[in-house]
C-alpha cells in the first residue's frame, strides 16, 4: 500500500502505472484485431471478439489493482446482487468527473458484460485508446444538430441509422451499453444555466437512450441505474490519482425497460416522445432524492464516528 506517499508523487506513480498497463494491454489487443480482420469467418470473428474482451477486462482489473496499491478508498457499493455476466444491459449514471468511468469499471468488471460507451467520432484519433476503442467495437457517433438538419434535411434519420449499424455488433455477444444521460459533467454553473429542476443533477437527455433501445430492437431489457456520490470536495481524475478522493458511495438499481420503448419513433412521434421523457424524468427525480439520502446517511455516519471517538 503506497497511500502514504505525498499526493503529487502518488498521482504521478498511479498515472505512470496505468499508462504502462494501457500500453501493455493495447498492443496484444491490436494484434488480435489484425488477425480478426484477416479472417472474416463467423466463428473466428466471435472467438477473437471474446479474446479482445478478456484483454480489456484484464486491463480494467490491473487498473483496479493499481488503485488499491496507491489509494485508500472507502467505496460503499450496494445493488450488485442478481446481476449476470451473460445478460444485456443499458447502464446509465449521474456524471460528475472522469473518475466516474474508473469507478463504474471497478464495480462492474466481470460482474456484467464489458461496458461499451457511445463515443464522439473525433475520439477515434486519441493515441492508443482510440484504436483500442475501435478494436473493441465501441460505437463512434456523429450526431447532427437541429440547425444542421434544417440546412441539410437529406441527413435526417442518419443518426439513428448510424446507431443501428453500431448496435448490430452487439447482438452476437452479451454487452452493457453505457450512456451518461446528462450528456456532460455536472457543475453548479451548468446546473444554473439549465435552470435544472433537480437539486443535484442536470437535465437528462432522452434522445440517446431512445435511439439505442430502438436500434437494439428489444434486446436490452434491463436498465442499470447507477448513482455515484463523492463525499469529498475533490472528485476529478487527478484528484483520484493523488488520493484526494477518499469516500464514495454507489447505488445500483436494476429497472425493467418497458417493451414499448423498443418500437416507437422518438423523433417523429410526439406522444411516444412525451411518454419516454416522462419515464426518464421519473427516474431522474428518484435519483435526485436518493442522492440527498446518500449524502445525509454519509454525514450521519461521520457524526457517529466523531461522537464515538
């Protein structure tokens, strides 16, 4: 345990170890991908895809070991019972920092299928990681704004078609599709600019999840609703590396996805869109209340500890 080291030194060491782990795992991953491209046979494609997932899960396991070596985290996780490695899940969470991704990977690795995120198309150019995401069939999206579609109506529907093609690769092997419904990291400034009706959350964006559920054609039947609360003032990725993030609570709620949401047209059917948004907003209202309760529980726990000492 190297948690006694000064913060910046600990952060540099943790980052160096994770960078080394990334290089050591990405190289064989790309080699296997090359073999996958050379032989486009169905059984070979399935086997190499499974091997790529094993490499990716090993990368996450190594990152978890690095965190355990360099950090002293108090991680309170509830709600993982009953999850299956061979199921299909849509996973969402409140989003506060890049630390969220490390925490999600830590709690879910090898408990549910490997998490795959929808990424902006530009991220494919990120050194090493872009190639790794591509090799692992992470879907790269190029979403068009309303303003763009007004000027180029011929592109209408292309977003959904791109999503559907990306999701076709998810039908062969169990998968967990991850999406942050807030669309960006929470800050007080963004919260105020949005005039968000929630105390601890930004407004959720329903279009992305609606596209995915439609593209998967009902194959995703369970939503894993994750709520992450950091009890320290700092929660950034570098803060985590430096040991300034100590106490984290995570709650996972598995929810059934209504079958009707696999069939509707979110873009064109206003009634369907209203029902879908109502469902998402109800989840977000419950999450907002849960965050308040988690904060209160953690504060009470600290008070008991101080009183006992």
